[in-house]
């Protein structure tokens, strides 16, 4: 039996060893598989932690910027606590890497301080004087912010830029010898039935593109590191390609770039040499810091070297306005632009991008340089400014255009100019031909709105003077609300000419009987005032504005007015 057992054991031993080997092998495979899985899980977890870490950093940045706006938890009413905590908790998107918007640590956009014009009493200050303004940059910049889902800061709002962004159906003069016509209309203000709106419109003589004077253009382009964003340098290149395609063999274009240093990318080249011009634009790339002063000096030098007598001579500055190297002072830059203006070279500024956009500087130097400031937020705006409105953007038909309105105290108790805060002039500046004012381009329309309170109104905003005697009032033309004077110079002269027009009280009408253009302009002015703080618009709301604008879009060829209604709706939802 022992032999049998021994034999059996001998027979089973290989099987046992084989079984153990199989088990160990399986166990090893399982362990390796487990290790591999754990390793893969660790890698996934590490990646997830990295993503979460980046995401948390982004959230921390946002929270840091919003710290001043967060209501103290301890100070909240009991019913608000849970809602507030829920609002502060970040909701993570499905794919943090692709969908999270990383907010820059420092928002350095710059706007000039601006408050709405105050109400003036006609008995003590009957005259209002200002320069026209054709800049539209404030409107398109505000559009950019509203489309991004945020309300603009009050200082970013210039009401006149909103109103003048749109074209109105004013009749143009028949000859360039009378470069523009003045149009007036009066109706009830939509936001206050106790006030009237006086609309003063100017329409410039229209010139076809084919009849434009020969142009000497110098494109001064910012290629610093701050321009390295899709809505900056790439959009800039596309926009200026659209502009240069409007040029012909009589025109010339040069390209100067500036970053840490300035240089000439393209010397003065005939406008019909599109291949060379496009190739120069295509090669541009962003990098380095900004030396805007050196670039402007070089651009003006090239413009002067290629000066076209009797033609269009203009530097076009395209930038986000981030002048951060080489600029000793803003005043020095302004002095440079003012000096070059006197040589016959104008300056136009085109703004791009956000985060470090310097709206204040861009508008100021364009004003000083006898040019126009526009903000390009998309390709449609580039087409509007640089293609559709090329004539009005480039060829000046009247310079130093000033408006002075004298209100009749017997008819008007109070008035307030909507917008033009940084274009106001002293009364004596109107007749002083040494005082600079803005230029009017071919076909340009300029509109100004005054809100007035009639003398017989029981809803005046300012108390009448105690010691003013009615006997002191001189008898005036009782049917005149106001007297409008416009002073301007022909492009090649330094002595101004004068146009005048009286506004009769017979022109007062209910808002319902006003023209569609009047009502749309009133809606635009109301929208700008709502965004700026609604100091004078009483209980008028965005919904009222949208309703008025929708009913008065008129002929909207490029859908600019329809887009305006959408912006009003966007603002109402924020």
C-alpha cells in the first residue's frame, strides 16, 4: 500500500506543481492587470487633478476680481443665505479644458470719466456750443460687451456715438460749394411727456468712391504681444485687406509696424498692387512690447514724404491702444498729433480687442488729429467703416465744424444736450477760427438731440429766479424755440463760413406724428442714457426702448437697426 501511495504521490506531484504554476501565473497576471489598472487610474486621476487645479485657479481669479461685488454672507437676510451660497459655488462645465473661459488677472481697459450733461436754465445760460463728432467707437465697443454678456461701464458710454452710428434720411446738398444741409425736427420725448426733443441733423455732400481724391495712406499697425488674440491682429489684417482692395493706381499705401521698435514693412506702394500689399499684411505676427510713439513719428514721416497735394493724406493707427513702452507722456503724444495735423496729415484710429483696450487715448488722439475713431469688433464692422463708409471716413468736405444753439427764454425754460460731453466749447470759441473742431466727411450724417422744457410747462426741473423781472426780458420772435448756427471751413481755407436756421414752435408735434428716423434716434438716445445710469429717463425701461425702435426700423439694408433691437434685449436680460 505504501508503494501504491508513493506511486500515486509521484503521479500527482507534477499535476500539483502544474496547478500551482497555473495558479501563480494567473495570480501574477491578475496582479499585473490590477497594477496596470491602478496605474491607469492614477494617471487619469492625476490628469483630472491637474485639470481641476487649473480650473480652480481660474475660478480663484474670477472670485478675486469679483470680491468687491460679493455680498457679505454674515450681513445677508436669512432667506438669502442659501441662494447666495449657491450662486457663489462654481458650476463646472462638462469639459473644463475646452469650455472654461480663463479670465485675465488684470482688466486694464481705459475710459475717460464722463457724466451726463446737466440741465441748463435758459434765463441764465441760453447758448449751447459744441463741436460735431463723427466717432462711433463707443457704440461698437458697447456692442462687444453686451454680446459677451456684460453691461458696459458708464464711462464707456458716449451718447452721441450711439446716435451717430446710424444713418438718417436727411437730404444732401446738390453741390459741394454748400458742403452740408441742416435739418431740424421737434417732438415729445418718449421717456417724459413733459419734455420735448429737438433734433438737429447735418448731412454732408455725397461723393462716389470713384470720384474720391487720390489717397496717400500710411497704415500704422500695432504688432506687440498684446495683439496676439483672434479679435486683434488677425481681425486687423482682414479688416485692412478689405480697405486696401478699395484703392487704385492713383492711391498709395505704406505699412509701418511697431512693437519694441518701429519699422517699415511696406514702403509706399501703388494701391492696385494688391498682391504685394496682401503679402505684407499676411506676414505680420504679434510679439514684444509696445513703442507707439516711435511708430507714430515714423508713420507721419512717411506720410509727409509721399504727400499728395490736394489729395487725402492720412495715417491709420490700428491697435488695442496699449502704449506701454517709450511713451514719456500722453501730452507729448497729443502735441505730436496736433503738430502733424497742421501739415495736412490726418489721423484715424481703429481699436481692436479687449482687456487692455485704451478707448480714452484712442478717441482723444483721433479728435486732435482731425480724424475719426472707430472700434472694430467683428468683420461686419470692418466692412461698414472701411468699405461702405469709405468716402465719409476718408475725404473731408468741411473742417472745424461747430454748432451753436441759442434758446428763446420766452419759449424754452430749460434744455439739456444729450451727449457731446467732451466736445463742448465756450460761447466765444464759436467765432474764433483758431479753435479746432471736428471734420465732416463726404456723405456723413451728424445728429444732436436736445431735451427741452417749454416755458409754459408746470414741470420745470429748476426753480425760476426770484429777482428776475419780466420787464428785463427783451421782446423776441415769439414763435421761435431756438436759433441754430453752424460754422465751418472749406477744406483748403482757414476762414470760416456761417449757416443759420431758426426752429419755430410750430414744429412741435406729438411723438406719434414724428418721422420714423426721429423716433428711432430717440430710442437710441434713450438706450444710451439707460446704460449710463438713467438719470433723466424716469421709469422708461429697455422694453419701451426696444418697442419704439422695432416699430421704426424703416429701411434697414444692412440690419444695423435690427441688431440694435437685439442689443437692447440683451441689456434687458443682464
